[in-house]
C-alpha cells in the first residue's frame, strides 16, 4: 500500500468514527463501501499469501528436480567414464590376446601360426602376380651346449638377443619368426635368391658379432642358414623343405654359413 492510500484509509476511518458524521446521508454508504474495500483487501492478501506459498513450493520443487537431475547427470558421467575405461581395457586386452596368439612370448617374434598364415598368403600372391619371394631357415649352432654349460636363463637371453639382431637387420616388410626351439624362419617378399642372400648374410654376420656377457665371459654365438627361392607351382611347404635341406647342408659344412637351396 502506498503512502497516499494509507492517508486515504486513515481519513475514511476518522470520518466513520466521528459521531458528528453518523447522521450524514453518505455515512452508511461510505461504511458499506469501506467494509467492501476491507473485504477485498483481505481477499487480495490471502490470494497473495497463497500465491507466494505456491511459488515458494514451486521454487523448492524446481530446485529439488534440478538437484536430482544434477545428481543423475553426475552418475551418468561416472558410468560413461567407467564404460570408456572398460572399452579401452577391452581393446587393450583384445590387442594383447591377438599379440599372444600370433607372437612368441619370449622373443616377441612372429610365432609358427603367423608365419604359416603369411607364407600361405605370400604363396597365393606370388602365384597371382608372379612375384618372387624367398624363405630362410636359421638355426643356432651348438645351442644345447649353451643351455648345458650356462643354464636356460642364459639360453633365453641368447634367443632374445638373436631375435633383436634379426629384426634390426631385415627389411621393414620382411617377417622374422621363431619356428621352434632354436630355429627361426625369415620370410623375404619380392626378393630373388641373390638379393635375399645379401639380407640373410647380413643377419648371420650380425649375430656372429654379438657378445653376450655371462659373468666375466663373453659368449659368441653363430648360426647356420639355408635359403630357398619359391618356385612357380610349388607349395610353401615345398619351399620350406628345400630351405630346411639347405640348412642341413650348412650344418654338415661346418656351421656358421649360409647355403642356397638347389
């Protein structure tokens, strides 16, 4: 209520309360109008009170809804983060499982399964596109003596170091793998016999230059190798068998050498 309204209200109350005005012809009408005015004000006050209470409840409800929404949103964000971590963990696990199924645990080279898959694919590609490829079989000389004299831990170190040298000396798209025990296979795509011989000789010499420390002693390791070029029409097993036969001749010729398959 404004100041003017309050002044008018006080004036009307004084007029109605003055006995001198009780006989005035407008006294009754003014009093009825005053009562109606007060009743209207009371109704407005009650409506205002109800409206304020409703708005307060609405604000509290909105705040409660907002708080619940924020809480649910935080929970969803937490679930999303957990889901992202879980999916990342599953991707890493799948990669690890794939790696374990195709690579040798000790040397991290391709295992026999992956080698055979790539040999099969390379044979099919060679037949389709008339591309050359070669296969080398590499075997560590006197490896049993290393295990017997220095223990299997040293033997494992020898395998790991030889794998490292092989990976360093071949081309990026060649494939080195552990064929079994101390025997390795190298797949050399798109190389003829003469070019492949250069790569395998580089591997053999790199291994011979290894010096693996064993206490105060430095172990020198050599390998023998047999190399075969894939011939049109033969299977990859035939190529491997010819490389293996060449490896046997290398062993018979005194080891630490490379022999080409006929």
